[in-house]
C-alpha cells in the first residue's frame, strides 16, 4: 500500500515534464503581469488647500485618480454625466480616504451647454482650481452624434474638453502654479486628423474615430502649452497603459462569444485601474515635471509621441477648427 508521500513522489516522477512546463508558465505569466503593471508615482506631495477637478471620475482610472488626490488632502470635484453613479463613487472615496471634501457636479460632454453650465458653476462657486484632469472618454462606439451633431468620440474626447479647459483658464491662471492633465492614448500613434471630414461623415470606422480623437488630445496639449507659456499653468498629455476598465464596453458587445472568453482572460493580464491611474497622478503632482509643459508621458516618464502629434501647424489648425466648432472663435 502506498502512503501519501509515496503517492506524491510517484505523481511527480510520472509528470515531471508537465509540472516543469506548468511551473515555468506560471512564473512567466506572473513576471509578465508584473511588467504590465508598470511604474508607480512615488511623489509624496500633499494637496491640502488645493482643488482638483476630474472628468469621468465615477469609474475606471478617473475614480482611482480621484481617490489618490483625495488621500493627498485636496478638495476633489467629480465631474460626471450620471449623478447616481457619481454620488456612489464620491461616498466610497470619502469613506476610504477619510477626506470629506469631495463633491459631485454634473457634466455631460455630449452637450456644449452642459460643459458651459459646469464651467460657470465652478467659476462662481469654487475659489480656485489647481489641477484639471480631462479623463472622461468613450471608445469605439457606433456612429453616434453629440447634441450639436458632432461625431461622438471627437465630440466627447476632444471638443467637450477643449471648451471646458478654455472656460476654466482664468481660474487656473489665478491659481497658478496649476496644471492641466489630458488623458490620451497610444492609439494616437495610428491616428490622423481628418480636416476635410472631421466628423467622419464620408467613412465612419469606430477605431479611426477613436485614434483621431486621441491624436487631437496630444495636439491640444501641445498648442495649449504654447499659448500658456509664462502663465504658470503647465500642460501634460499621456498614455495610461492598457487597463481593465469599462472603456471596452462598446467593443465587447460586438464580439463573438469565443472572443469574449479570450478577452476576459486577457483582462486578467493587463493593468488594474490603480496601476492605470499612476501616470495621470504623476503628471498631476510630481515635482520633477513642474517646469515641463506640452509633453507626452507614458509609464510615469516623458515619451516621444508619434510624428503627427509633433506637428505644430496641425496643432494650430486643430485649435482654430475646434474653437469655431464650439463657438469660441
Ligand atoms: N482603459 C484603457 O486601456 C485605456 C487606454 C488608453 C487610454 N485610455 C483613456 O483613459 C480615459 C479613462 O478611461 P477608462 O479606461 O477609465 O474608461 P471607463 O471606465 O469607461 O471610464 C470612462 C469615464 O468617462 C465617462 N464618460 C464617458 N462619456 C462621457 C460623457 N459624454 N460625459 C461625461 N463623462 C463621460 C464615463 O462615464 P459613465 O460611467 O457614465 O459612462 C466614465 O466615468 C479615457 O480618456 C480613455 O481614452 C484608457
Ligand atoms: C475643502 O478644500 C478647499 C480647497 O482645498 C479648502 O479651501 C476648504 O477649506 C476645504 N473644506 C473643508 C471643509 O475642509
Ligand atoms: C522649477 O522652476 C522654479 C522657478 O524657476 C524653480 O524654483 C524650481 O526649482 C524648478 N523645479 C524643477 C523640478 O526644476
């Protein structure tokens, strides 16, 4: 009769190759997962007396960013389109951080009126604004339009934030040194600004539109930084990494079942929202970038964006087009 130790020994001897493969795979997966996690913002900067506004802060990396800013002592404004979700997130943030100075305000980036209303509220009711984080975003939705008839991804990811930032510039300048942080994406690298068909009416493709909107984010940061030279307001754009959030909701719906299953496995390997918020937090608070403006970041370090994101002529042209579209010209 075999006792337990002998049974184990037999099993190991009979399955040596399989066990080695499983062990090596396990270590490999864990090492890959660690590498995916990326760098962490190490700054210990405190933000007592400062005010931070974050768009789309009820979920995903926006919520994690809000949590971090609150833990540093800031007053944090969650600017969200769904007030029920926003209040639940605010309660959770207050409770976990022990900082009660968290407020929610309505912002629906599909409506320029909503953007103007929020900006007016902030100008009238907040004494200051030290950090503006343009985080909200929508990815690869069907061919939808904003209230003003702009293509949805360009409208929400770029135009709404363009107007919001411009409306809040006086308050940011008054609060200087202050920062504007714009959450873009690696997707900008394959993007192009379709100046002749900005709403992609001729040919709509969800990924083409997402890439255009994320390239617009980097170009906007660059042109805004140039315009704000000497004001004490600095500007940052960034790629947060590939992160397990709700961003893929529209993409996910259109996938076949087997693709959804693979996708779910992939989700385990990529950054969690806390890891995904680190580069945003770095751009918002880190002392080392205090005197940098207009650059693009990834993994808590500056990175050279794609050549079309360094085109100053395109950046100016996009600014003028955006200003006329939102009625700022
Ligand atoms: N996740 C990634 O792998 C990844 C990679 C590169 C870049 N990014 C960028 O990171 C940013 C945050 O995305 P996430 O991954 O955290 O996605 P998420 O979990 O889907 O969060 C997006 C946030 O934006 C809000 N939002 C969407 N449309 C809005 C509108 N019209 N008005 C106001 N708020 C709106 C959402 O509100 P609701 O909850 O009400 O929908 C939500 O709070 C985006 O700009 C995205 O492009 C993400
Ligand atoms: C909330 O934060 C603001 C700005 O940081 C500060 O002026 C105010 O005193 C804080 N309020 C409370 C109740 O802590
Ligand atoms: C940024 O500039 C200010 C003023 O010139 C200076 O005091 C500060 O040390 C600089 N910070 C960094 C990180 O270079």
